[in-house]
C-alpha cells in the first residue's frame, strides 16, 4: 500500500487529504462517490484501468518506495491520484519546458485547465461532510497559482519528470516474459534494487558514524572538563604545599586534594585510553564506509552513467534510449548527500584532534580519509556534468543548433546558489586526444572553429531539482580542418563540441573550486547539404561500433555483417517511424549488393568501412551507404511512409527476382521495388501479356521524391490501367484500389471552367505511344538523372490519355529506363526474336527479362 504520510491525518470515508494518507491501491474511489467521475471528459470514466496511474498503483517493493519519494508539495500525490485521467490526456511529449516562446502559452492553458478542474470539483462538493476535501483542493489550487503562475513551463518540467519515472518503473515491473527480454529486465530491476539497497546501507553507516562522532565529541568534552578540574586541583594542591607542614589547613586539605588528584588522574587516564581506542575505531568505520562508497560510485558513474551516455549514441541509430537520467540524478544526489556528510564528519574529526591531540600507536589514516572523500566528491561533481541533449552530429556551418547541459548534483551542493557559466567551443579529434592525455583541469583554449553565442548561465528549477543550461542559438561560423587526412574525405573528419565550466562546491570552510568539462558525441561538419549523406554514414558507423573508453575517435575499420545489418534495421525503423524493419529477404538482398554473394543475416563475414561508404558499388558511381540512405530517405518521406507501413512496397528485390515473382502472378499484377541504378528511386514492375499470349515483365522508369511531390504514388498507380493488382511484401495480392484507394486525391470538379474563366487541366501519368528513331521507351519527366528519353512505338493497351483536352505538356509521361539501350534497326531483324535480348549490366545488378521488341513494333497501331 502506497501512503503519503504526514502529521495530523484527517480521515474521511477511508481516505485522507492534505497532510493525510492516500491509499492508491484501493480499487474503489469512495471519497467523492459519483463526484470523481466528473473528472473525465465525455467518453471516459474515472481513472482508466489501462492508464499509467492504474499501473503505478500496482507497484510494490522498491518501486513503491521510489514513488513515495517522487511527490511533494509542488505536485501532491492526491492531485495525481484523483486527476490522473486529465493529467495523462495532455500532450506532454510535444512540450519543451525550455522553449518559452513556443510552448509557454500551451503550458499556461494546461495550468488553467488544472485549476478549472479543481474548481469544478470544489463546486460539486457539499459544505458538510466534504468540507475537508474542498479545503485541501483549494489549497492545491492556490499553491499551483503561486508556484506555476509566473512560470507555467515549470509545471510541464515537473509533470514530465514524474511521468517519465512512473513509466520507467512500470516498464521495469511489467517486463515482458519473453526469453532474454524478461531476463534483461529482471537483471535491470535487480541492479536498481541493489544500488538502492547499497545507498540505504551507506546512509545507515553514515548515520552510525555520525552517532559515534557525537559520542566521541561528548567523551572528549567530558575529558576536557575533567582535565580542567585536574588543573584546578593541582593548582590548589601546589598552594597548600607552600604552607608550613604544621599548618592546620594544610594538614586538613592536603590529603583530600591528593586523593582527588589521584582519582581524577585515574579517570583522565581511563578516558584518554577510551579516546585512544574510539578515534581509530571511528577512522576504521569511515574507511569501511569510504570503500563501499567508492565501489558504489564507480558502479553508478563508470557503469550506469556511461551506459546512459552510450545509449545517446545508439539512439541516433534508432536504438531505443532508456529514459533513466532522472533515476541517475536521484542516485547521484544521494551519493552527494552521503559524501558531503562524511566530508563534514572528517572535518569535525580534524577539529577534535586539533583541540585535543592524543598520540596512539599505529598508522594515522585520517589524512588518507580526507583525501579520499575529497576525491570522491570531486569525481562525482565532474562526472555528473553531462550533455542531456546532444548537439546535432551532422553540423552545417552558418546554421543554428542547440544543446542542453545538466549538472546532476547541482541542487545538492549549493552550486545553484551561484549558478555557473558554461562555455562551448569546437575542437578537433587530435585536440580531443590531447585533452584526454593531459587532463589537468586547466582551461582549454585551443579550438578548431568559431561558435556564435557560446556562453550561457545555468538555471536552477526548484520544482524538478534540475540545474541545467539550454543553448538555443549557437551557430558554427567557420571550421578549421586538418591539413592531412590521407584517404579520408571531409565528411569522415570528426570534431566534438567541448563544454567547460568552473564553480564552487559547498560553503564556508568546506568550499572548494571545481573546473569541469564534457565533450559531445563526434560531430561531422559540412558546408553544403550535398555532404550530408556521407556525413550521416560516418556518424552511423561511429555510433554503432565505437568502444567504451576509446581514444577519440577510434573505431574499427571492419565489422561483422550481422552487426551492421542489425544497425541498418534499427536505423530504418527509426527513420521511417515504423515497426516494419528489414525483412530477411531485404537483408539477403543488401548482403548480395555488398558482397556479390548470398550470405545469411547472421553471418560474421566482415564488411569494411571502404565497402560501406568509400568505394562505389560495381558498375555504379555511388557507394552502398549512399544507395541505402537514398531509399531510406524516400521511404520515410510523407509521400511513401504510409505505403511502406502498409506493406505495399517490397522495395528490396532485384529485377530477376521480381520477374520470377510476377510471372507467377496474373497479368496486370505489379510490385514496387527500389531502383538499383538510381539513388532514391522507386520503380514499378508489372506483368502484361502480348498478342501471342506470352507474359512479359516491364519496369517503369524510376521515380524520385521530386516526382511524388508533383503527383503522388497512389495517383500515379491509379492513372495506369495496366496496373490492376499489387503484390505486397508478404506476397499477398490485392487490387490496387484496396491498397491505395484511401490515398487517391479527390477528383477535380467536372465544371469545364474554373476561376477567371480558365479551362481546368488535370495532371496525369501516361504511358505514351509514339514511334520515333526505332527505339522503344516510355516517355517521362526525366527527373531521374542519367536516364535518356526518346520517342517510340508502344502497345496501345499500355497507354493512358489525360481526360482533360489540353496540350501534350499537361500530361506526365514516363520512360521505362530498364529497356536495353542497344535495340536498334528493328526493321532489319526477324519478326520473332523472343528471348534473344542480352542483359546490359549497366542497367541493374540482376538480369532483366528478355523483351520481344520486333513483335511489339510490328503490331498494327
């Protein structure tokens, strides 16, 4: 049972409000009766059983304890519980708490919505038995106005953080029972619980040493008091001894003072022996604490934080990033508290020893303890200075870009009391290596370019406890490249954005200065968009195959094909926003394109960087990555993305394989495949029957994004009556209207005249019939480069005419670029040349079907 506990609970119908308990695991919402149902918009009731909060209510154990610590006065758990539905219906993912110009109005709308819902509930509650509920809800509304009214985006920041942690805890609790996934989630949950247990253990050990230190202080004070008494008694005794031995006062007081002195000396000796024993015992306890503290800090910083940083790189390639930065901040803040408390204890031990020096046998480890705890604190602060939002890894000069820097322990060590300034600069790979070798903490002044707006001050957000700075308007004015790059191109040269800061940690006698820096993921600088494709290839390879703790920016020159194809699969799904990745057929097709042989997707055969994006493919003037990136850009575009998600695009299939597939299908069946000869081209292959009853496979000239910007793929397919049935990626065959009908454009009005009395025209795709120069081809707009066009004769059954009576240039006409270019002098060839055409390897990587050109040209038009 999750309870928010505070003093003076006030019960009502099993629930508590305000400084009260809230039973969030109780299934029935009894407090408001029917009133709670009105929190929902029409069509919903209460807290949806499938909502995030409903799942949070089922958490147990350590996850439940984290939820208990998640809420506070700035966002009470009561509000989260009773207004869960309206909270979760807001589009938090679309809001950036640092984007004040664009998102602050929406944040204010949400705040007003919350306040309105609270007021609505207060109006529905009665004055009698619901008085306490009304009072507490009014207090929540008033607090929201005071805290978030001046800064509504802070409400967004707070809620996003809470929902993110809730979601992560629910994901951990509801791990899929699916082999390795279940095991990994169990391992992750166990790791989280282990770290939390160790932090709690360290907190207990720190409290114990604090108690021991207080006892030691008390005993030392007791010793000092007795020591002062001993001095006083010794002084009195000396005065008495100065009198005559026959003096009655001396005779009376000397034995008493001597006895007291002996007693107190024995007491002092005993107390001194205790102090001699307690001091090294306390030092030993501190040593044990520091050893465990160092071990746990290494696990959090060198494993978990490094893993999170690694996930940033993999996220560029489409691997889902674990949203556990808030969890890391909680751990680091707890470490900071424990380290700071222990550092204070060591300082107090030093003061005690200065006040009462006592020698004892054995090695004095106090100086080592002081150095250890200071080093732990320095390491924690410098390691938690991180880049929360990375700058773009493909960076174009004269283009605005941003980044977010965050100090995970900034709210715990008084750093936010004097927010530091962060400075950004760009450095080369060699400068990054030199920085790693000479990590002296001094300011780094060398740079490889000029950045506009490179400095900004960190801001503290008390509602979320985050100390960060958001660079919004940086721009790279110029870049200085290395003189010698060997075989590397400019798009293989890597830089990094360096962020530096200097600030004070702690206060009073414990203050010390920290100079820290952090570097971004590798950045490739371009000056023209034509370089973007190659730059993206460099970044993808680096992010996928860089090793932990590498020297900047070393990467392997060769990697197993199975790892690369998995990377491309993740990248494809990420870019296309689709769960449909590369099929086994697609992976085999891509392997053949690289190696010119069939290998399985799990093959360990190595592919080099040169094969990936330096050497062109056989008989092509582009690399493997350039081709893959081209079809990926095509497929993720608004013109084709939905068709890919629908499974309408097979894409990764060669001409020979597409011919075999289509020849087994009914005539007028077609499929969509990526062009092998055009970057970012899509071609339509279809099967048609000649007058002799021979099935032939034809390929339309590849079409690109430019073409689909003029007329959509669905409309182009609709225009062609030769295309009736589509063969989908799952080998199923459907009519084109079933697959593309929902994407057809609305027909133009049948009115003969439009605005201004002009005759309406309609743009349509056709396959033309035109004899010319003894060549056969299909006319087109020639948007695909290096594709010749020419007039030809063609079967009238493969023609579509525009329904609009306009001049010829109002029709879109397209070539079949896959037809052999050496078919000439048709009048000198015999009538039947079926199957005697030779494959021109310059057209594609697979043989195309043979075409009976003479039979076509001899037909009566």
